[in-house]
C-alpha cells in the first residue's frame, strides 16, 4: 500500500470515529441532561429563641423541614435579654421568640419588627424544682430553711425566668432571707442544670424546663398571682432577607402539629 493510500485510510478512520461519538451523544437520554442541572436553592432562616424553647423547637425542626425541604432552620438559643441585644446590634435574625413581652416591646419601639407579625405564641408556668431524691423542700417558703444552701434562678437583669422568680420571692416576702443563697444563671437552662447536677438544692424555672429533665422533680407550682403572666411573643424582624419564608414559619408554629409538641413540653398555646 502506498503512502498516499495509508494517509487516505487514516483520514477515513478518524472521520468514522468522530461520527460514532457524535451519534452516541445525540442519542443520550434527556434524563442525563436533567441530572446535570442545578438543585433547588436552599434558604436558611435564623430563629433566635428563648432557651426554654430549645426542646420544643428542636422537635419541630424535622417536621417543618420535611414539609419545606428548601428551608434550613438555624436556631440561636439564649436568654431573651441577650438575644434582644444581639438583634439591636445588627445580628442577622429572621424570627425572634422571647420569653417575656419586655424584650419584644423594646424591639417594637425601635421599629425593628415587621408590621402585623407580632403575636403571643405561648404561655408557661413557674415551678419550684429539686433533685429527684431530695426532701429538703415541699413549698417555696421552705427556701428559707437552713437545709437549703443554694437556690438557682436566672439572672433577673437579662433572663425573664429570673425576673419572674424575683417577683415570686418578693411577693412571698422572703427575698432578704434567701439572698445569700441565690445562684444566678445566664439562662433558665443553666438554672435547671445547677439543680440537676446537685450544685443547688432547689431552683425556680419554667414548667417546660422541669418537664425536660428526669433528674429533677416539680415540688410545687408558683401561684399565678405572685408574678406577671408568662407570655412568649413572636415576630418577624425587618432585618430579615426572607420575610415571606419567615412568615410561613411563624404561621406553622400555630398549626396542630406544632401545638401538640409545645403542649407535650409543658407550654400552653396562647389564644391571642
């Protein structure tokens, strides 16, 4: 075979290969093209909520994300006062749930809430707790007993549960007697932990927090007339870049699925 024939044959072979590849790509099913397309975009919502809501909101998260798979819920738990300050200082938050109206009122006065999104979500109760095996207290006034060395409550300046506890102690006229025994916690969960760990013989916390622990028992419920009503307001913040999604989440917290979880944790769903 001459050199001319060899080159001609090689050229024919190359063209044939290119034609086969082209036909193969043309016959590729449409599904292969679909698989290379971008996935649906996920939107993150930051929810700043009182520490006492941790168990409830964590239980709600998988239910919500199953219904809304494109939404990623990011929780930021802490004392309501600290969360309020974070928001005022520019923290990127979509929804705020406080354990008292005071913090929400402050944000409302500064014009930081989306109009018509503020509402009362839940109510709660204050209870006296003690370690499961304790017999040191049977009533709140027993906190004055020498058998009780340490009493855990939230820091009243920033923790609503601490403010309610202080109101209770003042109403029962035992504040001065037990003052040297009080251990202040950064939030209500820390107050609960002090009693769980034995670092305090008693504590005043929310019923919802007491129900979350198998290490403590509820000794008694504080009379409603000894403290302000415990209300948890919720609102969407104007700083949110996802206001519509934030509103949807707020609405979901009033559905039966969410209500069942809240009530199981010891909250009462507000009617207002």
